[in-house]
C-alpha cells in the first residue's frame, strides 16, 4: 500500500545519500571556493551506518517505496558499497535499485556492484570537450576514465545507462549536440538537466539556465524527435525518441516546467535527515531514533507521519525572477543527492 501525502502523491522512491564528500568540485554543486581543504565534512560517526540505512530502506518499502537510488556526494567513495547494495537488493519490495555517480571510480567495481544486485547506473558527464569537462568537474575529472566507466557499466549489464548532463549557458551548452551525437545509437540515454537553484552556494542565476524548450528546438533542428510517454507516473524526465530510431533522450526541466504534482520522492541525507523535497529547508532527524533503537513499527509511524503531512511544491511556487525565493536557506545538493 502506498502512503499518500497531503497532495495525494504516493511515496514511491527513496534516494539515499551515502556521504557528503566528493572527489569532484563541480562549480554548480560543490564549488571549490566553498568546499576547500578546511571544509568540515561529516565524520564517520555522524553518518548513518549501513545497518541504519538498511533499516530505513526496509521500513520505507513497507510504506510503498519500490525504487531506491544511491547517491551523494560521490557514493563510490564508500568502499563497502557492494555489501550495502547486496543488502538493499535483498529487501522485499525493491523493484529498482540504481546508483548515480560521477564515474571516476566506477570501472573497477561495476561488475561487483552488478553481481551484488545493482540494476542500473546514472553517470554524470557534462561535456565531451576535455576542457569544458575539466572545468565543470572543478578541475578533478578525467574524461577518458569516465568514458571507460560507461563501457564497464554497459559490459556489466547496468543498463540502460543514463548520462546526466547539467546544461549551463555559456559554459557547456555549445557542446551538447556533440555529446548527443556520440551517444546516439549506443542505447545509453542522455538526459539534459536545467541548472537548478539547489542549495545556496552555487551562485545560481536564472540567466545561466538554458530552458529545455530552447535546447529541444536546437536538438530537433539537427535530429527530428518524437515525444514518448512517461515510463511511470512521477518520472521527472520528459522523454523523446529520435525519429530515425537511434535512441532516446530526456529533458529535466525543473526550473521552467516544474513537475511537483507527481513528485513521489523522499531523500535521506548521509547524517540521517529525511527530506521530502530537493529544495527543503527543513528535514526530520532519523539518526537519533535509530541510535535509540527505534523498532520497525515506530520508524514506520515516523516515516508515514512525515509523508502524510507533506505539501512541498517548491518548483511550482518558485518565481525565478524573485530573488528571495532562491535565497531561502535550503539543504545543499551534495548532502541529499540529486
Ligand atoms: N556525485 C554523483 C554525481 O555527480 O553523479 C552523485 C551526486 S550528484 C549531487 C547527483 C546529480 O545532481 C548529478 O547528475 C549532478 O549533475 C546533479 N546536480 C548537481 N548540482 C546540480 C544543479 N545545481 N543543477 C542541476 N543538477 C545538479
Ligand atoms: Fe560531486 Fe556529483 Fe556534486 Fe559534482 S555533482 S560535485 S560529482 S556530488
Ligand atoms: Fe519534488 Fe520538491 Fe522538486 Fe517539486 S520541487 S518536484 S516537490 S523535489
């Protein structure tokens, strides 16, 4: 049975941020100027243990969650990831188990993760232009390594692979068509994401957003597209297929075409806060009850109470032209994952 929120949206997905650390410093997420050497990331004892994560996930599935996604920060910095994946894959009710990663550390463990029960990966890759890619990873990414990761994930059957591209005006928008061209016909699905005003530290400005409408026109001028149905209610990407049968692309337009009406996601941060919106300024601490040995029924009560009260629809209410709207104190993306 699905628990439904105040706007009648079911609880369907749980995104689990494993850690707040990252080996990249993408300026749109963790700019180096803010996340410098002295930055205080969470300590191990502040982060949820794998047992605690498994408990939250198990209880969430009893409330209707069937999709789990591991994210971060960079989830592959967690060296014990395969055993967590195995535990999550064994939970009854889990139909979809996926991972979002920047791909730098993926190739050597792709097969191990697949064997442990991981079904799919999303790899973030903003450009195939070496210089642009390096800049968008904060000088830390190596393009060849990420390309190898895509091949390794494909060989391990972690498919269909999704490639997430955050599009920023005058940063990488001029390289999008080349990237699409490269992945056409490979079976990998490129998703073009509007630069979002998540958190308060990425210096977001509306004039850096390339509206999906504008990008779509650019893509269609090169390759005719036809609109495809959503795979499931609540899917965030608008799907299109190349008319010549060379595959699929998606547009995630949370700034210019919000999709709060069907948003079915809860997010667990690495320090155990549960958030019901990517743009939340407040969450609910689950770590304390977990460390006080809350039992499954009590935890289910806590989770369902949170979901029943949920009325978030930040993107629908947001007016990008009103500065105060995105100046609200919001949780950072690297803490709760994308
Ligand atoms: N480190 C992993 C990665 O980059 O794939 C997982 C975490 S990352 C926060 C998850 C996704 O959020 C990535 O695809 C990233 O590109 C996206 N993201 C981060 N900041 C964003 C922003 N300001 N606007 C849109 N997408 C963003
Ligand atoms: Fe790290 Fe992912 Fe954020 Fe880039 S988008 S800084 S890879 S967490
Ligand atoms: Fe969901 Fe919040 Fe995004 Fe709306 S703004 S789609 S409620 S995460």
